[in-house]
């Protein structure tokens, strides 16, 4: 047995022993809570307000559910991309060095020994592009790009990949209808508790 495997096994056994000991000392912990405790019970924190929860509920599904109002075209997105994205992803989406991935290219490489995973070659849904840019970009200051600007940057990235024309208006209605080249390249999750998208 390798040292790493041994360390993992010892760690797992220690965690199991700690859990068993803790439950034996306090059997009430073994019962799941029916509902979360009020924060005041512990004297710290508070419940989030509905407004605070809504502000963090930014998920966007492949169907477009969750996309906000706004729109943009690739022509509008070019300057935004150059300002906010090109420093890491290159002027044409080619990526910069080993640290920042390419967004463009890779067509026909997924079945090779060296697949190039880009927005154009790999991503199955255009809505995911919008969601990722909105949620995580730019890397240093995520969630600082307004929705209309995200639509424009998304349109530009799709344009660089040859997926949409430069003048196509991308919004909550048109973005889910964009057919990505690898949309049919994924296998659905057959588990009965996973909803169809």
C-alpha cells in the first residue's frame, strides 16, 4: 500500500471514529433536524431575507430559465470583450499561455487523443456561456458585468466560433435557441431523480 493510500485510509478511519465517538457522547446529534435552527439559538447570524436570496439566485438553465432582461450583438460585444476578456483569452479567443484557456477552435478534436475543449468545440448550451461569464468573469472581479453587456460578450464569443452572425441579437429568447456544435455530444443523466432539461 502506498504512503498516500495509507494516509487516506488512516484519515477516513479517524473521521469515522471521531463521528462515532461524538454521536455516542451526544446521541441527539444522530437525529436529523426537522428544520434549520434559528440563528439566534446560537447567538450568531440571522436568516437571509427574501431579497438577499433572490439576489444570489443567479442560475441559468439550458432552457434559458433564469436569464434576465437585456440584449446584445457580437458587434456590440467586440469592444467589451477586448476591454474585459482579451487580456486572458486573447483578441481572437486563442487563450494566453498555459493559464488562460482558448475559447475558440478545437473543432473535430473531441474524438482525438488531444481534444481541445473550447466554447465552440465542447460546450453544449449557449446559455451556459452566458451563465459562466455572468457568474465568474472577469476572473479578478466576477459578477461586475451588467446583463446586457454579458449578452453582447456572449454573442461575440459565439461569433468568434462561427456560431452566430455579428448582427444577431442575443437575448433571453434567442440565446436558448442557439444550436451549439456539440449539443448532441453529451449523454443524458438517466437517474429518475434528475429532471429533463
